[in-house]
């Protein structure tokens, strides 16, 4: 066993693992020890080098409690948003900053550690059933360290009007911190909710987030899921979202990546019953030497299912991005529709994108499309704006914003849409002027 793996094994041995889930933790750790970290020889990791994570001795066993003020938390909250909120500071549940005292009837929102004690029957049925430890060593590593995270259970026939915000806030600590959040979302039949996962880093902190979210949608359940990744530019983020969908259920997944030095997002949706629908939207903006990798997979397992996928990337500096979107239409999954597109805008000669949309079709009565585009700013549009007395840098920023906003405008939830528009504008030169042009 090399030192990189031994570091996590040593952490595991220092933790208390004596509850009913202990055997699953030990099994997951064994899988991680046997597989080790993925390398570029594996097709799924061909373009993503995780050696920066391997080389660092990250630890989730910390003797130091990091203090975060109410002002720091308020600064990153959604403005004037009345929501249910559960907050984690450096991976640890913060009751002080959370808002869970007045939950609507028909919903449970609690720290995973409490759920392991209070909701054994539900967790036995659902936890680790949709994110397979054999698929990725990072999932196995997360399972081995399941302690903190969020458990959400929405009862059948329940509409949760308030959005639920899961906030993971990371701040510089004395050591290189490893955070392994595990989220489980169980949506009952004919239920509806909006859930936000926010990953935000302060102070250019150096840490490693390894998150896994499992979702199960019962028949006719409807979930809008937003993931906003704004990790520190010195941080590493590996995230997995795994969804199992029942009859006539609908998932909207919006994945936004703006931070992180090395980022990988894996999303796997399984349309396991007729009428199930999944919408995947993604936006990634990179600069300097950032690396952002998006791997998506949609399995059409039953007839009359629908998937729509639209990812957009804006790359600058010497950054690199990867998009690998795979749609698999299984045998007898007739009369399905699957549409996938990836568009990328390169703002620098040194920026690089590897894009690979894929279709595997084993049924004959289907409607499927896929495609990818890579390009630079339209010179004709630049000329048009310049001819209207707009300087070149501002013109380039306006066109870049318009490219990103084509995806952001698809977000129906106004507080998130407005925040993302501000965040995108904030990353552009002449941000103040852009706000004037766009009335932001």
C-alpha cells in the first residue's frame, strides 16, 4: 500500500466506526485500498490527472475547530431567500448557522450522522443503492467516511414550497483538510421540491472535497436540483450525483462550476420506468490553469422516456476542460427521445477542451441527437459592437456573457438565476460596464 492510500486508512482507523453501517464502511475502504486512485490509463480518467490529490496528505481528522462568523455566512447566502438551510463548516454540521427549526410537514432535513441514528430503515433501503462503490474509488472513499452530509426525505403528495439550501463552506485550517459529504434525497410519490447544493471556499483555502449525492424519485415526483461549485482556486473537488427515477418522474439538474483548481463532476441518471424525464444543464467557466471535467451518463432503461442535455463552457488562460456525455438506450427502450449538446467558447489560444458526446443505441424506434461545438468569439459580432463605440474588451465581455447566459436563462428559479448572472459578470473584465448594459 502506498503512502497516499495509507494516509486515508490511518484516518479511518482513528474514527469511531461501531454503528450499524460499520460493515459497509469497512467494505468500501477495502475497495478503495484495492483500486487506489484512478490514473490516465483508464478510459474514464484519460484526460483528468488526479496526481495533485494523490500527492497531498489530506486528512478529515482535525483537532482544530474553525471559527466562521455570521457575517461570513450571510455574505454567501442568497439575498432575501426564505429557505430551509443546513450548513456545514469544513465538513462538520453547524447547528448554529442552520435553519431547521420550523420544517414544513412532510419533510425531514437532517445531518447524515443523525439520520444514521434516527432513520435506519430508510437508510438501509436507499443509502449506497444508487452510487456504486465499484464504479469509482472516490465513491468508495466517500462511503468509507460517511458521517456528515444531508438526508432529505419528502413524504408522498407533499409540495415543499421553500427551497432547501445545503451549504458546504470551507475555510483555511491548520492542515490540508479532506471533506467527504454524503447526501441522500428520497422523494415520495407525487412530491415536489427544489434543492440547492452550494460548495464555497474562503481565503484561497487548500482542501479536498469528495462529495456524493444519491437521489431516488418515486412515481410522479418532481425535483429541481442545483449544484453551485465555487470552491477556492487552491481546492480540489470530486463530485458525484446519482439518480434513480420512477414512472413519470422528472429531474432538472443544473450544474455550475466556477471555482476549484481541479474539478470533476460525474452525473448518472437512470430512467427506470416509463414517462421518466431528465434535464441536464451545465455551465463551466475556467481561467488560469484550472481543470474542470464533466462526465455524464444517462441510461434509458424503459420505453417512452426523455432526456435533454445542454452543457456550455467558457475557457480562458491555460485552463482545460473535459466533457464526456454518454447516453445509452437499452434494448426494448422504444419510443424514447434523447438530445445532447455541448458548446464551448475558447477565449485564449492556450485554453483546451476535450469533448466527446456519445450515443449507444440498442433499440430501433428512437429519436436521438447529439453534437458538440468549439469556437472563438464571432468576429462579425465584435466588429458590430466596435462600430457602436464599444471598446474591444467590453465587446468581448458582452459576447462572452451572452454565450453563458443562453444556459443561465434556462433556470426558472429567479434567485439562483440572478446570482449566477452576477457571478458570471464578476469574472469578466469591465464588470461594472457589463452590469450597465445588462441592467444587472
